[in-house]
C-alpha cells in the first residue's frame, strides 16, 4: 500500500489499460460521488460519456468506485478518502459496500 493511487482499467484477464502510459487527457478526470460522466468499456476501449448535461467550465468527473475484495480495513478507508463535497458523498472512492442479503 506504499503508493495507493492507480489509474487502471481492467479490460479482461489479460488486458489492463494504464492511463499513466501513453494516456490522454481523460487520465485527469477526478472522482465524484455525484459524477457527470461514466467510464464505458466498449470492445476493449474505454470511453468517457456524459450522464447528464455539463455546464461550460464544469469539471468532468466520474465515480472511481474502486472494487472491493473484502480485505479492506480502516487503512484502506483512510487512503481512499473522498472529499468531493457532493450531498451524496459516501466518504470514500471505494465502491459502495455490498448489502448482505437476509437469511
């Protein structure tokens, strides 16, 4: 967990896109819990698409929603803190916790 920022899109089990290697300006799109864009994987390409009208000069954002694998602890929550300021901010760029089904 030394360097925790990642800019990767997993396409399939063999292909990962690293925006830090020959990436375009989309690599500078920040996270928001109330985003105006989404990342779309289409035929092994990542496209950033608007999900609502975006005002001139408004920052482009999407929900990073980093996948959880069940090993997250307080350190992960601290490292992946979100301060986007959205009324719906969940406090982390990690994906929302999965709700456990009733038994």
